[in-house]
């Protein structure tokens, strides 16, 4: 399998007032095409920061990040926004659905940035909502759905543009055990059946068990590699 | 799903807040419209003044009369085309709240120098022939349901006693700025009666209306007229009709200035109200905008979402406000003493200004939330706790 993601000597620091807070220290990592990687580690270890750098929603202080051969760490904001729209699917811990939009409309959102016709968009949205098992809930608003269902809508939104990479930040962190299991099964299916590369941040060892590769972070460094 | 649908849904997210904001904009636009209408109507009397007419009045004050004998002297000044005169009569028609101008005029010449008062030759002839007749504006005829041949009785105050006038003419306004709320009758009729009742007050007119051939020579002609009566017991001051009217308006200039200022202060206040609404909305949606950015929505899209919502609220409020201004102005006119304003209508410029103000409010109110949303980094947006 070829490498989809290459993180090369990346460091990242944040500034709080005049204090520099290092989060990642000269970290290198690679993720292969079709891999399902779990990133584990205690709070503050830099898991989410690393995920954000891989997803192109944050930039490293130093080092390089390549995804599908594109160096995303030196793209401008506008190019990065287009790149994200075409290449990345996001799954958040708190789903982050737009409350005034139905499940259908939430999933349709990323497609509004494409040149697909209304009919084509409808076909895509119905298809992915059926895959995540919400074909009968398309016109429901987020508040009319359970947590697990909301997360499935969020997953549908993440995959509707058929991105090469799915990034998930604690996707089961806000769910009960049964819902969490459903979500993990769905992610596993997307990885195996649809060959999606997934990088998932989690605290949960049960969630990590579903991944094909597990990496641990501590204080900004990968450990046990 | 269209982006406009999302804008609409966002605007209705807090229905009560949006409703109150729209209500506020609506009330502000109505207040702006009514105030601007009063101001523009006030000013339009100045705009309606003819460029080729001068007014000659007593130099000390408009309230002091001038001798009737000045008429021929003024007429002899080179450049003067025609001369007429008028005198403020006052009096009460039926009720003291029935306010309209009642003027004793030179029946022979008044319609020559006031061509914007349109009257048929037959009615004008009938008016000239009959000393105790009058001509009234079409608006007066309509307001009081007066027809030709009816008798209008005035209770005199400046000129005491009961005064009966037979309506022989109804003049129409040449355009909407022409005052059609005047009652004109024979100065000679009033003067003859004064010879009997108060001889000291005869042979006096209020002001002369001087028609000139070339408006560019108004200053020179004015000087020549005033020079004729220099060092007399009744010195004159001659000025263009516009300047003369401005003198009237100037007496109320403080009120007009205050009204002008108020109309813009109202717009400023409502701008802050909408800006506050938009800032709150954008703050509440910080995480959502981070999601939009994450999904690949650009600066252009986010600007469109926020600006669209702001404009939707402001134009909705402004539009309803403008629509309601018309019946409210009509009601305002009804509530005022009849004839207080010769004409009272919403100028197109007032509507344009109100709509422009609503759009401007929408744009300005969106500036800060757009700036804040665009400068917030995605990771900061996700960390935000509202």
C-alpha cells in the first residue's frame, strides 16, 4: 500500500499571552492508503492538533504535511479550503450539524460547493443516507434525532463527496455504548468496504480495537512506534 | 437546498429576536419617512417658487403694509413685466382649525403673475366682474365640498366683521408642488369696505408680486425698486420669491434642523440594534461557521451568509416600514388642522432614502460579524464556548 499521508518533522506550538506552549515536537508519521489508524493518548498529548494538521484546518509551526502527494502545510487559506472540500471528510465528537437544516440538507451542504445538479446531489445524498441507515430520517432535523443518528448524519456528510481521507475526532466520545458500537461498525465498513483511509482520535480502547493501526502520543511525541 | 434558504432559516432561528429587530427597523423607517416628508414638504414650498418673480415688501417687516400707490412706480422699472399684489386677510372659515391662506389680491393681475394657478377663462372673467367673488384652490373645494356659486362666509379678525364671498372660480394646480389651498378675493372689495369702517387702513397692500422678464437681472431690478422708495416712510425690500419663501421657512429652521437631525439619529440607533442582533447571531454560530470553513466554504460564502441575513432583516423591516409610511402619512395629514400644509405627500426621494438607509443599515450591521467570523481560525471556532 502506498503512503497517503506523510507528516515530516512537524512541530506545533500555541501562544498563550507571551508564553509558548509546545504541543508537537518534531513529529513524523505516515499513514498508508486504506489504513484505519487510531491515535491514542492522554489529554493534551497533541492528538487533535495532529489530526487538525493532517486535515488542513491548522498549520504546523515547522515541518511538512503531505496528503496524496500535495504539501498542504504551505497552501494558502483559499487553496486549503478548496483542498479540504475535495479531499477530506470530517467527523466531530459533537457532530456539529447545522440545527436549522434537515438531515438531507446537512449532508447536501458539501455538495453545494460542487458543480453537481440538484438531481445529482439528491441521488448522492439519498445514497449515503441509505448507507448509514438513515434513509427514513432524511427530513428530520438534528434535534429530532438521537446522538447516534446525528453522528451517522455527520458521517454521511463526511463521505458524500467521496473524499480520499476521513478524519474523526473522538467520534464516539459523546455516545452511549450501543451507539458507539454502531458508529465504529460503520467506520469499519467504510474502511473495508469502501476503502476509505481513516485517521481517528480516541480515548476509548474499545474504539481503538477497530483500527488496523494504533499509534500513541505523549507530550507531543509518538511513543512505542 | 439553496443558500438563500439557509439565510432565511438562519434569520428565523430566533423568531422573537428577528421579529423585534424587524419591528424596530420598521418603526425607524416610518419615523424617518414621516420626518423627511415634513422636511421635504417644508422645503418644497421654496423649490416651488418661480425664478422670474420678485417680492417687494416693507423693509422692516413683512407684517407692515405698503402703499397701493407703489404699484405703478414698480411697474415703471425697466425689466419689470407685470406687477400684482396681495394682502393677508386672516379670518376664520367656519372653524378656527380650518387653516388655509385667505388673501385679498389684485383680481386683474394675480392670475397673470401666478400662471401655475390654472383657471378657465370663463371663471376668471366671472371673478373679475364681481367685486364680492372669490376663487379657491381645488383642494379647498374638495375638502369643504364647495361648488361654484356657493357663498363662503369668513369671520374677520384682522379685518373685523362678517365677509361673504361668492365662489366664481376654482383653480387647479399646475403641478404637485403648486399650492391649491388658497382663497383669493378682491382687494378692492376689502379696501372699499375699510374706507367706511376704518379709513386709516385703506390704500395699503401686504406685498407686491413683481414679474420680471429676465431672472438673471433679479438683483439689479430689486435694487432699482428699493431705490425708488429710499428714505420714504415705507422703504421696501425686494427679493426673489425663493428668498422671500426661505425667509418664512427660516423662521422654523431650528425645528426643521432638529427634525432632519432626528431622522438620521433614528437611522443610526436602529443600525446599532441590527448590528447587535447580527453580532449576537454570529457569536452564537461561531462553531457552525468553523464547520462551514472546514467543509470548504470560502470567505465569499461566509460573507454572503452573514450579509444576506443582515440585508434580509433590514430590507424586510425597511420594506414593511415604507409600505406603512404611506397610510401613516395620509393619517397624519388627516390629523393635522386642514390646510396646515398646502400639500402633504411622500416624495419619491424620501422613499429612495428610506430604502437606501435600510440597505445601508443591513450592510454596515454585517461588517463587524463578518470581520469577526473571517478572522476566527477554524480551531479557535471549534474551541469557542458561547
